[in-house]
C-alpha cells in the first residue's frame, strides 16, 4: 500500500512539471508514430517503411504543397512519409543502444563497486579505456570488421556507451553498500550474488533510468551524425541523418530538405531531455524542493 | 598521498589507456583488414608469379603472418621512431606524418577560435542568466541553450549557412579561402597553403591582405558552428553553479557589508562558479575535435577531421590508426591535465 502511494506521489510530481509533461507527450507521439509504421504503415500512406520511395521522374526537391506537406528531397522522396518511417528506424536503434549499454554497464558497475579491491581497479581501468574511444573511430573500426551496416554501428555505439552507466552504477553501489540493510543481509547469510542483484540493483536502477531517458536523444543525434557523414553506404534506408545529407547539395534552392529531417531529431532530443529532467526531479528529493 | 605520486599514478593510467585504446582499434582493423592492406599496396595489374612474389614481400614487410599482438608491437615500434605508415585518400596520399603536419594546423586554428568564442559567448550569458533569474532574458537564454544542446551539429551548421551564407549573403560557407582568389597564389597548392598550412597566417606571412581577409571570413562559420555546439553546455553548467554560489553565506556576507553588487558577482561569485566549468572544459576540447570531423566535411575545410572522414570512407588503415591515436591522445591528455590541475586546486581529490 505504501509503495503504491509513493508511486502515485512520484507521478504527481512528474505531472505537475509542465515542461516534463510536454516532453513526455512529444516522446509518446514519436513512439506512437513508430508503432503505427511498424504495424500498419498504410494508415500513414506508407507502402514500404523499410525502403525510401524514390521518384526519378521528378527528382529535384519540391517545396511543401498539399500533396507533399513537408515538400520533397532528392530524388523525389516525400519528406513527410520518409520522416515518419525514419522515426521508427532511429527510435528502434537508439533504444537498443541505450538499453544494452545500460544493462552491460549496470552489471559491471555493480560487480566492480560491490566486490571492490583489485577487480574494481581492473574494471575501472578498462572502463577508462573504453571511455576514451571516440565513437566515430570505433564505429568505423567495427564497420570494418562486421561490414558497414546499422547493426554494426549499434555494436560500436554500445561499446562506447556502457562505461558511462558503469560509472554511475559503481558510484551508486558504493554508497548503498554501506547501508545497514546490506549488512543485515550479509549477516543473515544471503549470498553475494543475491545481494548484488536483488538488493542493490533495484536501488541502482532509478538514476540509470533517468540517464537512459537523457541519453536516448544523444544517441539518436550521434546515430544520425554517423549516417550523415556517410558511414553507412546502403542508400535507400529511411534514416533521419541520411535524409538530411540527401538535401545538403540543394541547400540553396531547397532549405526544407535539410531543415525538416534535422528538426525531427532536434525535437526528439529536446523532448527526452525535458522528460529526463522531470524524472530526475522525481527521484532526487534535493531538486524536488527547489 | 603525495602530489607527485598522484601525478605519476595518473600518467601511468594515461599510458595504459592509450595502449589499450590503440591495441583495440589495431586488432579490430587487422582482423578484417589484412586483405584491405594488401589491396592498398598491391598493383592490380600485376598477375601470375610476380603477383605471388609481391604478396609474399608485403606479408613479410607488414608481418602479416605474425599474431596480432606481435604486429601491434611492430606498429608501436614504428610509431616511436616516428613512422606512422601510409595513407591513401582522394585528398592526400603519402606518409601519415606529412598528412598530420598538413591538416592538423587548420583544425588547431578552428578549435582555438571556437574555444575563444565559447568563453566570449558562454561566460557573460551564463552569469547574466543566473543573476537575472526568471527574467525574460534568462528564459530566452535557457530556451536557446536547451535547443542548441539537443541539435545535431550538422543542423547548427546548416542553419548558420542558411542565415549568413544564403539569405544575408554576408559570409562564405565553403573552402578555407575564396577559390578564385587562391587559384593565382603560388603558395597555395591543392587546397593546402604553405609554409604554416594555416591560410590566414600564411597570407599575413606573404603580405597578401586581400587573401587574409577572405581566409578570415571563411573561418568564421566553421568555428562559430563548433562554438555553438559546445557553448550550450557551458552556459547551463555556469548558470547552475552561479545560482548555487550566490546562495552561499560568504556572498551574503559580502552583500551585507555593502560590497557593490557588480563586485560581488564578478569577483566573489563568478570565480568560484567557474571552477567546475573549467574542469569540464577539457572534455569540451575533446568534443571540439569530434565536432571538427563533421564541421570540416560540411564546410570543405581541409583539417584533420576532413582527412579522417576521407580515410574512414576509403577504408584507409593507416589513416584510421593515426586518427585513433590523435583523438585518443588529445582526450587522454586533456583528462590527465585536468586531473592534475584539479588535484592541485582541491587536495581532497587525491584520496
């Protein structure tokens, strides 16, 4: 019962913050768009969400019109449909990167913080090494071995992203480790593994969850940057960064072709940042009062 | 812990990090890269026994039959004697060391200009935003910084190009100098200027003020893009720190004893609020280098980032290894220096 009211109280705090709610609503719109494109793309007038519909009869970018509400980009791609399809694509990959990075980082961070000693030192040094890798360089090295596809870019981004979560989880574990309930569990003979994942993990999760919502935007931005500079050669996949790069050579005559896909990413990153700030206020009582 | 011991420990950590980083990228590149390496050096018109002979020679030269860690040691050995291998990209082919000498100066210039812009824009706005909390100015700054923070760097570049390059037509947005002007210059060849490889500086050396002015204008948009991409974080951090510091007792005391508000803000509060900003500044430098990759390819600016992109897109092993090393060294050095500075400023960190 008490847990329930605590949860309701948290919801109340979150929903009394107008910017956080705005962020949440925009985020949900993106999710709904992705779900519609996934399950019934015809509802939005998209025939194949996995491939860009090109029109070589009229390849020059056209300004927004009733037929193409956001205009078209080279070669004759309807921007509205392309962006709708691309959101599903980017959202899907960003979520995979963030969740696998968080899972890997949390597990290593908890082990490192809980066990301590030499193991802690070794894991933290490894974390430092991975932390120092520029994502661009690693993305290409991975792309080299596994082929330049979106999947290999995901692997590359997970490899550079988990150290952040490992550091958070470790710091959190170190402070929880000293609490009386952990001592109590140890004295009553609970195994270390169980303490780590039954008692410590639930306490480590909330700040990691906030970090996930803040990172979702950054990952989508980085993902689009990788596609934008041309690291992923397969040309016909709807992806926001790739869409932006298609319009780049027409920037003088058709600014909408670069602005709209870029704005789609910015709006998403903005929304998840606002949402993340709201979530942080919920879990951090110090920020709550101000 | 003694300070020198702390510094020594940090330096050893930094070296371990660099070795780990380069080994990982080296291993990744060479697991899939041996055929690629051969393809780079093998003349495609060679056939029959001559080709076999050539392959044998190349395998021996690059130690391709040895295990990867042995190959890595050969690379490390070559690196220590100043030999980074060869790069072959459309914009430059030749020794990697020469490529770095040719392309790095431009990036350094852009980064320094951007870093100065970040200070000039970021600090007054951050302080203003905190001092005039919840005013219209504060809200405007917060909305703009939040939006900039969320934007991909190429969108910032595109918006600046649209505003200043296409609608207002006051700033150029491609190449480091007007190509028509540059065509007749004897010291400007294949997009690279001599002797310092920084175009505005070279123009000054050769006493050509028209080219100097053109090169200066061409550098504005790329460095402004870099600065805007980073400055949002600086403003947000400074604002939060200022708000915290302004609440503290010693600031209240200063106000209570009648110190003018200007002195309180600029002397008492700002100094302390800047410490965390300065410490995050090192990571900012690393961020600038990453941003340079995108910015230089959008603006066709021949810097290290532009060359890196070319190396990446052309599967150029030598170029990618060198880029990893440069990016890694800058990042590791930045955090090393910061750790040391921080430890000197705040002795608690050492434990």
